[in-house]
C-alpha cells in the first residue's frame, strides 16, 4: 500500500509539472538611452494560439515579430519553447511601461506581467540591441549653435539647430522625439520648414546642412542655466555595396536617432553700480516719450496721455513708468498697447500705456516729467530718458474757494460716483425665499415603490443566474463560440490592416484558424491541410470550395516570407470573405 501511494504521488506531481504553463516577457535591458534600442522577448513553453503583443506605447517597433520554435527530448521527456521577439526604439524619455501580451492555450487565456523600462537622455556611444540595420554615425550630425554663452539677464540670445548631412548620404524625413522645454527662459520657436539646403563645413569636412529651427531665448535667472537637448529620429538614406542595372549605387533607408546635446549658459546679473532709481528691468536699446492727443480742452472733456517705449529689447518682459497727474485731474487705469514682433534677432516694436484724463475745472495744469531708464548690454551701461513737463490748458470756471466739493487725488484708481438721484441704489429690491417645511424620502410613495420593485427583481435575478450557470457549464460550446467570435474579430482586423503586409496576413491567418475551430471542432495541432480538407468534405463542402479554402491557408502561410501588393491583399481578403460565406451555406448542421 505504501508503494502504491508513493507511485500515485509521483504520477500526480509529474502531471502537474507537465501541465504548468509559463508565459514570460523579458527585455535585454531595463535602462536605455533615447538613441538606443532594446530587444523584448515573449516566451512560452506550450504551443499557444492567438498571440497578441502589447501596443508598445512610447516605443517604435524597429523589427519584429521574430518567431522561433524549438522542441527537445531529454530522458524520454519532451519540452518545447516558442517565442516572439521585437526590437524597440523609444520615442520619449522617462519610465515607460510595457503592458501585457496575451495568448491562448486549451481554451484558457494567459498574460505576461507588465514591466518598466527607464529611458534616459541621449548618449554619445549608443548601443543597439542585436539590430542589423546600417548606422550613419559619421554622416549625420545635429548641432545647436548658441549666439552668446555669457548674456546679461533679459538679454536675448538665439539658438540655431542645424542638421549636417554628408554629401554621400540623404535624409527623407524626421520626427521630433525629445523637445527642449527652456524652463528658465522666455522662449519663442521659429520653425524653418521651407528652409533651403546649403553647403558648409563640419569639423573641417564638406557637408550639406539645413537649419531646422531657430529659438529666441531671454534668460530669466542669473547663474549657470542649461539648454536641454533636441533629439530627432531621422530616416537616413545610406549607400550600400550593391549597384542597380545602370551601375548606380543602391541606397538603403535606416532609422537614426541624433541629439544636439545640452548647452550651458552663464547669465550675468544687471550691475548694481550706477543703477538709477527709475530702472524697472528694461534691457536693450530704446526710445521713450509721453504724448497728449490734445493740449487744450474744455472742463469735463477727456484727453489721452500715452506713455510709449519703442526699440529693440525685452519689451514684453519689462514695466513702464507710471504717469503722475495733479490732484485736480481725474485719471483712469491705463490701457496697455502692444505692437511687438519677435524674430530671430529678438523683440522689436513699441509698447504703451494710455491714460484717460478728465479735468473737472478750468485752469492750467502741468504734468510732471516721467523718467525711464534701461540697461544697454552692448555699451554695458545704464541710460536714462526724460519726457519733460507737459502743459494742459482747460477752458472753464475755476474751482470755488472753500467749496464742499472735493477733487480727490487719482493716480490710477477708477472713480465711482453716486449721483443724488441714485442714493438708495445699494438697497436690494428682490430676494430668494426658502420653504420652511422640508419633505423626506423615507416612508414616502417613491420610497415604497423602490422597495417593492427591488423585491420583484429577485426572481428575475435568480433566473438570469441559472441561465448563466448553464451556459458556463457548456465548455465545448463556449470554446466554439469563442473561436467563432475571434474569427470575426481577426477578419475585421485584417480589413483594417489592408496595406500593412505583416499585420494583414497574421490577422487573416488567425481568422481562418479560429473559423476552423468553431466549424470543425478541432485544435490547432490537428490543422494539417489534408485533415482540414477531409473534414470539410465530410461536413458537406463542395470540392471547389474546399480547394479554395486550402489554397487560401497556403497563401497566408506563403505570404509571410514574400512581399505582396495592396491589390494582392485585397484579393485575398475578398476571397476569404467569399469562401467563409460559401462554407457557412454548405456545411451540414
């Protein structure tokens, strides 16, 4: 009896170990740079069906899926391995999650465990993950040229990004992967999509170059600031060792990630020695004036006083001096005017504050002079401009001596006056009333309707539950329904992937396999062409329809290794739809 128990335990243990399904996802590295690649392998120890990879969000698939299959016998025991491999290129920095891959085995669904890959900035010596593509390290260079490495605070600098390309290499397009944010600068990007290719030199060698982008920066902090790198994914046309019929060099398109690298800027602070009291942060070369639209007017009329600064510099980043008016003049909050254009040389134009002034009484009034100071970074000195005094003549009666009417000082605050006929305007003339008696939901008619309805739903819920249990117990029927549903799903996916050779034929083949499962009740291991043909004929399919279906299976298998045109894919899709429809009509129920 003891030997019998041990023997049974060994049998159960062996069966459990054989039945254990392993489905894993493994990257070659968990930390890479933005201009490197990583290989991800999805591996299983069973002959799983309907493998679906994750969407690889945050990556670009360089190559794959690369399938491999192996089976071996050791001491009379069989083991197998099946894998799908992908070469991935990151599209952004940060931690990116590779989500679950899915496969099916014997009616059950299995998923891999998600994992993260940390993607850092570009490196000088990128390492590819077993990629066989040709590199163009010596032919493509992205350079960031900075106009000034030691500017003053708020002094404009320009950054020009140039793409240098060797004369024997071409570029067919690019995508921006990592864009600099310039957190310590006021910035404006100027794209040069229509720029012309020019000839130049890079490290003493002749190159062609293209100005991809120009950026104007105004540093907002002093000290050492970092300009983040620009990283591009470029389609490079590199020469191969092959020649065409006419003896010309055959070029191959490869993907190359290049980075301009980070640049350090040392920003100097504005000098404190000799700084005027009227200085408010202006840096550049400016002109200043105060203008009145009229110098003579009647009491009660209004005039506009404009404080205007024009020139080149940080016009959008500075403050204008305030206009001071006598107490006997009403002045309102100024309205800002902005006529500034920003180009690669910086900001240029004018800004202004327009004050509306209303004199209440006649007389002569003098607006005091306004002083404006700015720092000239070229001369490295402060310059102060003065508008001078301005005279205003107002026609009308002068204010009575000792009058109770007071004219308050107005240096920018809006005036709100209450006339005699509106002295009770502050009293509210309407109100909102709240009902003193409150109603409650408990023990009300709606309350008992809800309770009664809930009790009536209990028998219905029991019937639904019993129906679900009956359906769940039908294992074979559920498997056939699942296969039929997957067949329609993958046929629809094949239609969406028309034009994408690999994905189209993978989806079409999965659709045909699942269709056979649902109609013939067979597994993937039994799907030989002879067995499929025999079962179709037994179930009532015609010889012609059977031949077309088998030819379609062979076409999907053959298309994996040969290119196919869009018209060929369209013909295969229409043929599959037609054949499946004919078999549905001919098979015996």
